[in-house]
C-alpha cells in the first residue's frame, strides 16, 4: 500500500481511473488534492432531549440543510456538516484519506477529525465535520480549499457498498 504522489495522481486522472468533478489541476499538491468547501451545510438543531447514538441513527433527524452563498460563521464549540464542491470517484484498487489543513487547524478549525477513511469504489461528494475549537467565531466560505484528499493504493480490490456510497447534494 502506497501513497500516490502528484505525478501518479495526474496519471490516474488522465487514465480516467480517478474522477474529480470539477477538476482543477492547480489543486493537486505533492501527494494530495485539495478539496473546496461547497455551498451546502447541515446545522444541528437545538437539542431538547438526549439523542441516543445507535447503529441506525440518522443525522438528518437532528440537522437541517442550509445553502450558503456568502459565509457561514461557526461559533466557539459549534460543529456543522459541510459538503465538498468536488465529487470523487475511485476505482476498486484505490482508497483515500481526508485530512484538514494545518493553516486552519492553527486557528482552531477542525476539519474532518473523525471518519477520515474513504473506501475503494466511492463515487461521492465528501461530507466534512467542521468544528470550531477556538475561543473566537470563525467564518468559512464556499470555494475555500478546506481539506486534502490523500490517495492510497490497496492490496487487492474492493468496493464500498454502504449507505454513504453515493453521497451527493440531493442525498446530503
């Protein structure tokens, strides 16, 4: 299992094995691709009762979807779900990792701290857990290169067929 470097990422994209829509070659770094924040978010409703964490819990039941054109302000301690602008499709022998950006972490913005592994065979926009861990309000805007996707070659082939396989703007 190895991490793909810029040249390998570009070869896989050119061969059509990795599909990133929309694709901007300027977003490809030395060993990752930057992903931009989209316009759609899910904000948590104010809880009036305890939410039981169970295997069949649906985050849609405790959040509401909003569309942002300008900026979204995250208050200290607040978490929202955001969707990447880019949709990524992987073949059965590539998987990946979503990581936040150091420049934003240094301000207290945590991006996708949990569940960062992306399975082989996905075809979706990535859902990001954005949390403000700082003592000050932070504003994020659509189009911000907020995280990076790191590609890794697998030993063998597999395809993810779970409930989040084809996350898209209409299923977020």
